């Protein structure tokens, strides 16, 4: 039978591990229905697109407007393109190809 002292230490360690567990931003998690992203920022762009569409379904048919809003979200979250520059809305449109944006994001 563990002593009270050992039990307290174990509880404290468990609390520390829970508090210090790495948190992964939801926009960095690849959606389970998506193809592997061609660029690292595609996952984030798709995440923000889905979030925006969940609030405004009309964006499903307004891809250019959607891409502009996603561009702002990427900038706001410090997500850059492959060369370290901001990803332009015209390039963001490529990340929407062959995927379903009308689905709920996976929450972490």
C-alpha cells in the first residue's frame, strides 16, 4: 500500500503532466476527410475556411471572398507560406481543391 506521501507526489506529478501537456492548435490538425496537404499551410487554410463557412454558408459559393477572409485569418495567426511570406488569396484557392469544406472541424 503506497504511503500518503507517495500518493501526494504521484497526484502532483499527474497535475503537472496535465497542465504541461502540449496543446496543438486546432488549425494545425489535418481533417480526417482531407487528402494530405500539398503545402504545410493548407491545413490551416482549410480549417479557417470551414470555421468561416460554419458561420456563413453563403461562402460555399463565394470562394474568392472566402479566400480573402482565410488570408486575413492566416495573417492573424502568423501562418506563412513556404517562402516565409503571407499567402495570397489567389493561392489559398488552391488549398480548397478536391476537398469538402462543408463539414465540421475536428476539435482538439
